[in-house]
């Protein structure tokens, strides 16, 4: 992670002092709806956690945008995001009075999963009007900073694609409303997932629908 941040700072410094291309600094916030469920083995047998991703999650951060051409730009930065889940322990091998009890759950509790995210996004803005559409795609590198679930990986990579609309308030200020869809390229948890017979999902994946707002200050 240290090498990634160092590279990011060098890239921003190089682009910021270059003589060509528009430079923007921004602040962004989004509401993130993470879909899907997982069953995660933790005891080396059928026992484990049933996880639900349907929690209120968000992303808050700072962005840096560099325009390579009039239409294409690179967006990066640093964001803090939550990917919290609810988890209930499923003791599939528990016994009570010599009778096997399957699907024994404790009450689900919230578990924090927090990341620092470094996106590398390419954005296309086809029009130069005051109100303009945008299309973007790229990857998001997530580094775990707070985790209440010991089986989580320390690094998560997601692919992102989205559409948006921007509005130029002044010569040096604009605002963009964007929808983004993200899907995980790497596993979220270290242990093997088991798919229960009564649900349908792709194991160990995060699929996120996000609606966000970014306010940009145009430096040059």
C-alpha cells in the first residue's frame, strides 16, 4: 500500500506541474448499495457465517482529475469507504440431546469492513456545453483499514463502469452527479465459500450500485 500511495503522489505531482491539460481537484460522496450474500466457512467444516451485504454503505474522498485531451481525463485520488455486512453464525454440526440441529443461527450482528480506496478511472466527456454527459470506466484498489471479520483479505480490487451528468457552475467550479456499477475482481474473504441450496449468487463477490456527487475545483 505504501508503494501505491507513493506512486500516486508522484503521478499527481508530475501532472500538476505539467504545462498541458486541465487539472481539477474535487471532493466526492456516494451512497453504495452492495447486493448479494455469502456463506463463509470458518471452522474447517460446515460451520460458518451467513453474510448479508444489504447494509447502508458509503464512500467519501478526495479526487484528482487530469485532462489528457479535451474529451478524455484520468481520475484518481483517495477515498474512505464502508462495505459493512451483517453476519450470523451457522452451527450446522451442533448437537442438542443427541439430535443434530442444522442451520442454527445466532442473531445477525453488524460487522464493520472499512477500506481506503485508490481509483484509477478514465472519463469521457463528449460535449463542451455547460450541461454535459460523462462516461467512465476503470479499477478501484481497496486496502483494508478496519475489519471486524478476521477472514477478510487485506486487498480488494473492483472494476467500475458508470454514467453521469455534469454542470459547469463557474469557470473554476463544476459539479457531477454519477451512477457507477462496481464488481469485485478479487476475493473478499480468505476461506472457501459454500453456496446454500436455497439462494442463488456468485460466491465471494461484491456487486455495488452507487450514486454519488462530486464537486470539482478547476485549477487550470
